[in-house]
C-alpha cells in the first residue's frame, strides 16, 4: 500500500509498506539462493545488504530444530465476505466526501481489518481467516471530515474504528466478531501535517495521522525534536501514541508520551474534548485529558496533539557494556537509577539476545576474526566470563558536552564497580539501530514455520529476576505440555528504567512444524505466559496497551469501581457505541 506523504521525509527510498507484514517492501530478511546464509534487502537500515551466515544456524541451535528452507509457507489470504452495507450511511458519505476518500475494495478492507499481533492477526490473515472484516475504509482529511463521519455514524447506527499506522500488537485493531452493524475504518493518515510550531514556548501541534518519522523529519529540519522514539516510529502515528499510552526508547531524557504531550483533541459523538489552553501544567480539578491516554479507540477519534519540543542535542554518543551475567547487569541498572544520572537510553540484553545480535553480524574478514578471537580470549580467559552467561547493555547519551561527559564518567565508574567491561560505541550504536530492523525477523521466520511474539511488562525492582525466571520456567513447561518440537526461545531485555522498577520486554518463539492448530496453540501459550508475568509481580502492559489480547487481566489491574467509572464516561460520550472497537474493559467477546 503506497503512502505518498512519506516521500517528502525520504525521497530516496521506496516507502511502500507491506499489506499485512511489518514494515517497508524494500526491506526484508531473505535467504541467499543455494545457501543457508541470510541477507537484508534495500538500503534503509545499517543492516541492509549484510550477509549473515550465522543467522539460521543460531536459530536452529536455540530452538533445537532444523529449519527446512525448501518449504517456504505460501500466503493464502481467505476471500472476504461481501460488505455489510448501511445504505443511508453510504448515501451520506457520498454526499459529504470526495470519491477517493472511501473504498469498498477487498484489498483495502483486508489491510484495515487487523493490526500486527502475530498469532491472532497476521498469521490468521496470511494463512487462515479473520472472524470479522471491515466493510468500508474512509480516509479523513480535515477536522470537518471527522465531525461529519461521526455524525453520520451516530445517526445511522454504524460502527467506526480509528486507524493510524496499523502497528498495534494487542489485537486493538482486531474487529469484534459479534459486531452486526456496518464497520467503517476511519484512516487518519491523510491528516499528517504540523499545524504550528511555537519556538519560543517549545511546542508543536501535529495532526494525529503523522507518523513518528514524518514528525521528526519535519522538526529536525528546524533544529527540533520531541525525543519520542518508539521502535515503531517509522509507521506508528501521533494519535496512536496517545491512544495506546506509548513509550519511546529515549524515555529517560524526554519522558513517556503522557509527559511529552500537553494537550489532546478528541472528537466524540457528543462533541470535542480538549483543554482550551496548552500550559506546562494546570490544576483544573479532575483531568479528563488523562482518560485519553490509553483510550484505544473506545471514546472517539483523536485529531491533533500539542507536544513539547526540544533543541536537537549538542552531542549524541553511543556506548556498550558487557556484564558477567544478567543479575549483575540488573544490579548495575538499579545502582545507576539511584544515582539519578541516566543516559537517554540504556537497554540490557540477556545472553540469548546478545548472542543473537552476534549472529546478525556480517561474515567476518580475516582481521575481524583475529579481533573477535582477541576479544573472546579477553572476556573468557582473562575476565572469566562464561560465554553462555554474559550479557550486554546498549547505551545512548544525548545532551550538552558537559552532560554527556558526566554521564559517560558515571557509567565508566559504575561499570568498574560491578565488574563490567566497556564495549565501545560501535557495538552500542549497532545494537540501538538494529531495533528498527529486528521487527522484520518475525515475518521471515514465520515463512519457515517459526512463530514469535513479544510481551512487555512493568516490574518493581524487587521482582525483576523473579519475573524473568518465572517466564522462562513456564514457557518450558508449556512447550513440553503441548509436545512442541525443539525448544522455546525465551529472552528478556530491560528497556526502560524508573525509580521504582523497570520495563521488561520478552521475546518468545518456537517451531510449529507438524503442529495442529498452530495459531490457536500459540495464542493459548501466550495467554498463560501473560498470566505468569502478572502472578510473579508484573503488570498487564507497559506500553503496548490492553486491546483485546489482555482484557482478561484487567480484574488484576484495577478495581471494579474503576471499571464502572470508565464505562460511565463511555456511556456519556458515546451512548450509541459508535466507537465499538471493544478494547480493554469494553471487550465483549
């Protein structure tokens, strides 16, 4: 699906995105013919053009299976049923909108009927079928368009579902199977402009359909940044950040989305919700604005957002640190947090991800082999690190020369105290930037019957190791219980730090070779692992949101009265349930 609006941000790149897979069509992992080496296409990322001979051997080792590269799974999306048509609504749309603003085409309907959740959405689209499909897709371009379509839907009893970048991994975009009304997807991507920049007060007002990359490219051309950099920033939208209560990799310096945003405009069937002033902080009693963060399309449609901006940092510097084991790395992060000197980003990878990162490196030259041997000897023979226990942190520092120098000095001093080793800027930058390409791995491995998903959670410091160990144990138990081939891939990383705890991001996967009902089995295991996370002391979500996939766990997260209050707000603002996407506490099966 081409998106011409991205061209002004990257004129030298083809910004066509995949219909159902993740990312851009110029970028993918693929096998080099007649070998088991893997390469990454295009020139969008640092890893592009790299030949990786160790990728598949590592995957086979860690999963305990042989990958049959001769049996690539063939995509076969099921034909869509005819659209449910509400004639009066469609007549109103034809009168109020241009012909190119709405479509009933099957391809457009299918693209807009799902997000990026692995087993419940992407796998079902490509190799099975969804329970419910969009009936029409409408592209709004102005605030007037938004008001018009909401008014028409309210009048004619039609269900509207807001759609931005389509990157949801919580089934938030999975359409309710029980919905009998016409479902219209309201795509906001044409509302993708900066409305104004207030340089004196360091604010920007952006339309909700701007992707993170569009926003940052435009701001950086003016010497500014929001600092919000989620893994999905190339595709996810400003409105989606608010709707999911998102977090970015540089949270330590710039804050999570709720700290960056000063004002949100949401249009509901009853009118507009927004503050009439954007201020650094206001005490107006109960803040309705806070309800908009994490609203997940249940209340209305976000049209614009006022955000803080910052001057581009004077210095940006990467680094990396190697620790003898994961527990030492966690202790280091705790000590660093208590010092109050956090780099913009610091992420701790466990041993499995550390080794996987090495497997994604290009075929080494003779000189590289010599250097690798020297480094391995130093780590294992001199420092005594176990190559199957050591872990690493990637670091990004931003700020003035003085700020970065102080952060760097603190990191080095603390690293020495914890018996770690500074790994250098090259490894740090590579690890940080690899984040954007790693998302493509899921779809490549899926072609060869390897399914994977991620789970993120917030955990207090006292339970970090407990949660990690509980997930590892439970994943292995479930693997055996379902008699699955090989071994599970279970790997945690600590991605965000707080005074009282951390965000842990788990990657989990396994082979589905010869497995009956693979998507259902994966979904059942996924649910059990999320249950394990909560039982061990973690939250239902740190930044992906609840959507539909985590609705079962809301009783563990909030009181019944809290749920009742949220439902009363919904009833007041959307009494006819126009926004019937049914996420979070509104899930109805």
